[in-house]
């Protein structure tokens, strides 16, 4: 009951706050235009790979087991907020590569509709609101994702869940302040 009520409240938040809903719609459009062709998927994978190699050579990023693995954009599920969290993380990691591919589509798109869509999405991705909202949503969804995963584990007792709920509330309060 509590978990389903939390999801309902989360859906109400996106309905009440159009900017948050708009960000998720823009993310969906970005994923759709990038994932529309195998060629674009290949280009974004190559650009991301080149960025990782360059970062490793310049010692801007470090390598350890499990770090810097190949990632791809994926659509999020309508009912799983954890998938929204993963999508936002991947979008942040691949931000520059996505912009590069959108710029390629702007110049070489198959038709004017694709080119126009790429222009609009590039402008949105480079806007202050979008750049500001992505990390904020990542932080918020990180807390809700952690809480949601704890609720899904069968071995949780009520004390642990209440404790995690209090911790989540404190984290949200700190973010708000």
C-alpha cells in the first residue's frame, strides 16, 4: 500500500510541475531520435568510447574494475522510477556525445523534420533549465531509488524500513535547504 501510494504521489508531482514532466518528455524525444537508427547508435558509441580513451589518457577519469563500461541510452519504463534514474545517469554520462550526434543530425538529417527536431533538442539540452534539472532529478531519484529497492527486498523488517524512510526524509530536507 505505502509503495503504491509513493508512486502515485510521484506521478502527481510530475503532473503538477510541468517543468519536470517536460524534462522527461525531452529525454524521451532525445532517446527516440538517437535510437532511431543503428548508424546513430554506432556513432554515439564511438564518440563515447573516444571520450573515455581521451579522459583516461589525460588522467581526467580513472580506470578500475567495473568503471567506464560501455553504456547506451535506454528508454525508461512508465512504472519503474528506478529506470528513470538509470536513464538520467546515462544521459549525464553521455551528454557531450549526445550533443555531437544531435549536431550531426542537424547537418545531415534525412529530412527537414529530423533536422528541425535535432535543432530543437540541441537548444533544449543546452538550456539552463535542462542542464540544471538533470542533476537535481538525479539526486532526487537516487534517494527514491534507494528507498524503493529497500522496499522490494523481502528480508526487510518494519524497523529498517521506517529508519530508511526517516533517512530519506532527512536527505530531501537537506536538498531543499
